[in-house]
C-alpha cells in the first residue's frame, strides 16, 4: 500500500553539484512550497473538522440549545461499546465491504481478462462496459428501484422463470436479498473503474513471458496463476484498498434504496451515523460512531500497508 | 493497445475448429457481459421514452412500444431542471479545475522530487481519503456558517475538491512516475528549473493523466449528494443530485418524467466520459502499471 | 401520503429559472463562472429565487422559509399573499425561500444544532415545533392575536405554548381520513365499512393481486422512514390507544398491538406489498388502489395532479368506534435571533387577520380552520369528498398521542417502524416486535430525560 502513501515514488534525480547555494536552497524548499497549499487546504477543510468531530465525541451537545457542549469524557464511547446495535452495524459494514470487494474486483478482473483478448467491436463493447461508472448514483438508484419494484419490476420476469416462484419477490424487503442487491448495485457501479485499471496492468505484462511459458508447455490455467496474477498483484492489492475505502464510504445508494433496512440488514456505519445524527438528532453519539468508523478504516489501511511493507522486505 | 488491435486479424485468421468454438464462446461471453451491464441503462431509457401505461404493467414489454417526448418538455417546464443542471455543472467544473491545479503540485512533489517528509505527506493524503465524509458534516457546517460561506456553489466545490483531491494526486503521481527520468535530467542540464521541467516536460507528457483527474473530479462533484443537500439550503442553488432525489420523494411525478430526469442528469457525464475515454484509459492506469 | 406529496411546481418560478439558466449558460465560457457562483445576496443570484420581483433594495427584508412555495395551489396562494403584503408595505419586504420538504427538518435541525436557526419567519411541522419551542429559539406571538382581536383559536395550539406564551400559529391543519375511489367501490358493490373488521373485509374484496387491483395502500418501507411513521401514527386510533404517556412508552399496550395487527392484516390481504410511496400514489391515481388513509391536504392536490380521479373521490366515515383521527398542525414561527422581529410580526399578523386567513385556507383547498369562526359553510359544502370522512371527526394532535416523546418524535417513530418492519417482512409477531421496541423506547426516554 506504500504506492498510495507515496512511499514508492520514483527516486529523485541526483543534485547537480555545480548549482549555487541559493539555487540549492530553492530546490530544497520547492517541495514544501508545492505541498503547502494542499496541506493548508486539506488541513482546513478536512483535518480541522476531524479534530472538531473527535472533540465533539467527548461532549454532550444539547439539541438546538445555546448551552455550550458539556464535556462527558468517554460516555459516548462506553454507550457505543455496550450497544449491541453498534456491533451489528460493524458486522454489516464489514460484510458489505468484503462482499463488494470480492464481487466488484472479480467482475473487474473477469471483464479485464475478457477485454484483453482481441475481438471485433472491442471499443464499442468497452464503451458500454464503462457506462455504469459514468452514470451518477442518484439515477442509478432510480433505475434499480424501478427494476426491483415488486409490482412492475422487470427483474421479476426472470425471477418468475425460476421453479417455485409464483409471486414477485420483494427484493428490498427480505434482509438477505436486500443486502445482495446493495452489493450487486454497488459493484455494478464500481467494477468498470477497477476493470479499466486491471486491463492496463494486463497490457503491461510483457508478451514474451507468456511465449516462454507456452514453450515450456504451460496450460492456460497455469499461465493465469503463474504469470498473470503475480504480474498484476500489486495493482490488485491497491484496488482492494481503494474498493475497501469506496464501499466503506458508500452512502447514497444504500441510503436512498433501503435507508438501512429491512431490519437493519443494510445499515452500514455511514447510514447509522446519518440516522443517529439526522433522524435521532443525537449528534454527539453520531460523532463517536464516526470516530469509530474512522478508526476501523485506519486499521484496515494500516494492515495493508504493513503487508505491502513486509512483501517489499522479502523481495529485497 | 494498438499492437493488440493488429493482433486481432492475425489471430482470427488461423481458424481451426477449436479456435472457432473458442471465439464463439468469447463473443457469447462478451455479449452476455455487455448485455447485463448495459441493461439497467437500457431500461432507464425505455422507461423514459414511453408513456407510463406500458411500464406500469406487469410483465412490462421488453421492447419499446411507443416513443414519446412530451415527458421531457413537461420535466423542463414543471421542474427547475435547467437550474439544477446549471448548478451541478458549475460545482463540478470548479471542483475539476481546482483538483487539476492542486493535484499537479502534489503529484509532482510526490513523484519527481526527493525531500524529507514525502512519505509523511503521502500518508496524510491517504488518511484524509479514508475518512467517511459524514463524520465532518456538522463541524464543517458550523465553520461554513461562521465564515458566511453557506449557500454558495463555490463553497461546495471547495469541499468536493478536498474530498477527491487525494485520489486525483494519486492518479497523477502514477502518470508522473512514468515520465522517463532521463528526459527530466536532460531538461535540467539544459538549464530548466524544477518548475520549468514540470511545466514544459512533465505536464505535456501527462495530458492523459490530467484528463483522468478531470473526469474523476467532475464525476465526484456531479455525484455528490450528502453535502450538497445540507450546505446549499436555498432552492436556487440546488444541484441536480439533490433535485433528483426530491423528485423521488414527490409521489405524483409520473414515472416517465422521473426516468427522463435521471436520463437528462446522466447525459453530461456519459458524454464527458466518452469524449475522454481514450485518454482516461491510459491516464487512469499509468499508476497501476507502475504498481 | 405526507405533506410533501402534496406539492406541485410553480410554473412562474421555473420560467424564471430557465431564463436564469440561459443567461448564466452564456456567461459560463470563461470569467462568468465565478460570478455566477457568488454567495446569496448578489443581484445575479437573487433573480433565481422564488421571490416575486418587487425588490426596491431599500425595504427591510424578511426571509420566510417554507417547503411549500412550489406546491401547486398552496404555493401559488402563498406567493400571492406575499406579493400582496409587499405591495401594501413601504418598509418591509418578505422574501420567500423554498426548501424541499424532505430536507426541511434535517436542515432546520442542523441549523439549530449548530446554535442558530436560519431565516426570520419559519414554518414548522408538528414534530419540529415543540423542539424549537423547548430550545427557546422563538419569539412569542401572543401579540398577533391581540392585534387581530382573535379569541377563538383551535385547541391544538395548547401544544405550542410554553410558560403562558404562544410560540406558533397554525397555518395548515391536515387530517387523516379514508379516501376512496367511488368507481372501484361501485364495481365491487361495496358500501363503506363501519368496524375495523368490516374494513379488512371490504379491502380484501377490493383486491385481486393477479389483476393488480388492490384494496388499500399505506407506506410501509423503512427506506421511507418519515412517511412510514407519519402514516403509522394514525394506527393507534382504531382501538383508541396512544403511543406513549409522559415518559412511558405504551408500545405493548392492547390498543397499539391490536392497531398494528390491523395494519398487518390490511398488508396481508389488500396492499401492494413492497411498493414504495410513489408507486402507491400512482396506483391510487390509476384506480388500481381503491382506498387509502390520506391527509386532507392531499386531496386538494388531486384537483391538479389527477383531474380524472378527483371527481371520483369520496371519503368513508372513520370505521372505528371512537371516531377519532389525527390532525397535524403546521405553525408559523419567528426566529428569536432575527434582526427584523418586528417586521416579521407584521407579516404574521397580516396573514392571521381572519379574512386573510380564510382566503388563504380556501386558496390552499384546506378544510380545517385554526380559527373556527373563519370557516365559511358555503365553501365546505362544495367539497364532495369532505363528508363524512373529514367532517364531524374528533381530532387529536400528535402531541396528544406520544406524550413527552413529542420532543423526540422522529426517534420514537424510528424505533416503532424499524421493529414493526420485522413483523411485515420477517414474520415476527407483533407482540415480540413491540416488546423489543418498548425496551428501546424506554432506553430513549432515559437518555433524553
């Protein structure tokens, strides 16, 4: 994961020895000057509010009151850890995230492999394949609500073909089905991006590797496991992290389609935070949940960074 | 890519029975995959261009029975859709420009320069990217109100750009990494400053990366729903993502008009993507290839 | 059928928007970009607002926030009144600002939570009002009554008082009643039900799932939480129960359990299951759904939305003994932090002049008068759907049925609907589900006390 953290950037060029001290100082300061606006910008709009949010999670803010927030220490966190609903939400979030990673990346990999092969109309097919990525989330929600409508939804035509299905299923009212659809729709929306990235990685694999392996009598499956996968391994790892971040933060689709229901089956932490803050108006507790979500994603990310670091070490 | 396209004819020429079978299988798979992927979009179009009596029937006909356009006229006549689209367009464009400018700086510092604190900066970006946006909604709202920055499209664009900037920097860094170091060295020997090299050598070589950044930032801002709904309280600044979701809540919007709205809202990003597709493929993926 | 389903768009406003759009589109190419995005208050931005263009720039501006300026006849009526008022004044200009209904509560609460309300005059829902009053964010409005010599005010206003002061004046009362499609009743040869059991029978008789005919519809999806609770709150009425008393939730009480079982029965025999609110509404429009529990304000909207359906609409008498139903009031309030309180009071006073008030209610096609003496019999007699379902009913307000949870109405509702959804979808029994809900509501009570 060091790629994302920037650790494996290209090494800088050797300094020219004949430059003047002034030029050298300027060169020394240049990166800081470049980065400063970004750090200030992100600092003001992201980091400072995070700090405020973390502070808020240790207070009790009375609704719509002019009283200043009251410092309550770990109260919000104690309540959170003893709240069974919280643990269910964490479970749901991890399940959702894991399923989206698996589904979206598998489909992305599959389509990338498919589109890495030569065939006619490939550009047209690729344009079609990328469509879900370009369609904004709110229209995506609109389409799928309509497609899944128990009364008029077109997907019921397919479902009715299954033996034993005589009634249109209530796709979003059965916990397992609703979760399944959230995963499918989120994956449908996300996989083209992953597919594109994987495709480029595939195209960068030197053909000679395959030729050489074929001469050695490798079958397609062996080619796939011995050459393709190792060659795009880093890319896949990177995408796992990206997919984890994106699906962890997925809000619009779930919020507008199920609102976290039925029976909390699709209530991920982001939805829970929104409901707590804007349906239960329990702002302090919502920030505590937000901090918990932040910590969970940090843990996941650092896990990947560690993994990557160890692999780089092994390689060296 | 070009080399693979020329391979196509060569491969297709050698037609043994097994190959024919294989290519039938390939085309079938491609057809199925494309069909499944595109079907929801097709269904949105079908639902948008037909009177609702066809679509509000089970089983609905899979092929269009009648094409009508009145729903689009009604949509634009009855709802301030043009205003919504304009707002979205302005927000997305500003976000895009901001991200393009800032990500060049950040990516250059991450990719081409060596300095202490580089890893720290990378980590900083990663962490800002991982944050669930909702966590800082209320703190940001309070700050914005204090600064009197609510109800401004530019203010929302500033937030959107802050959220998507780390990803943009990451994409562009990958592209910058691919500029051969020799080219850079040569330019410095020729008397270019570091910034001059960025401007004259790196950027022109990285045009596809910039295109990718543009698309990613534009899509994000065009999509954004949560912050747009809270930060822009007045109807005149409502962007299309929020406007559309209010249509969802308005029960009496006819289905075909509702779907037409979704379609109208999707046209611009799709067109934008298609016009940029060529660059995006190489731009988005340079980083990945580098791994 | 909630408040916001009653909306339509204002033609004049979208014309303005279109003009605005064209103008800005031309400016887009370059430098115009930033100018077009400047914060509110600049002349360019102002032309897009819903305000009738009468600004002279010298008058004291009063911002009036509501969700209904783009709701068909209601929006038109209000905008006309604003214009009328502005023309009669030399010093004051009321500027209406529209905020879509499904964001209105959230935005107000976010504003309140950060310590300050937005706007000078604000409309509130029955859920929002007590919250704002309790938080001490409003100006007393007793003066309005004195100035207008008003002595008869609906008793619903009791909930809007605190320490003897009145903080809100009801502008729209919407009441629940059973609305049906006369044609569907006649086809099935049905007469309105008189008891809950009969009501189930009638609804079942009107249903034929294979032909996509349904006897009844009510919102029942958790994804439409506010609509779901908005409608479900009425279901404590059939067996004359209440949801809570004081700080004690009564979710396991007999009337609540029976009421929810009734809902479940209706769901089983008569409802298009899993249909979202828009679908339910459309099905009612086309006649596929025969009846529903609708609020009176929705009916007025049908005149425009479904002109072919409107003449067929009739209301059925409330089919339960108590003859009670819920009426929801929507008070107008003034922000304590406003810098133009006196000017804002002026407008509220104007709107509450009995004559103006009556014109406003009739313009919006509402049927319940917060000033009972302002009602005109002739107007009411002309509404065919009014009797018997919306007339002679004993009305109770949300404040009467949820006890102290009125300050946490949404939270309480969220608990009820989430657990009740398990009954509809997961086959849980009403008793089991409400037992869980009761516990959660008790926890909520503890937390908020």
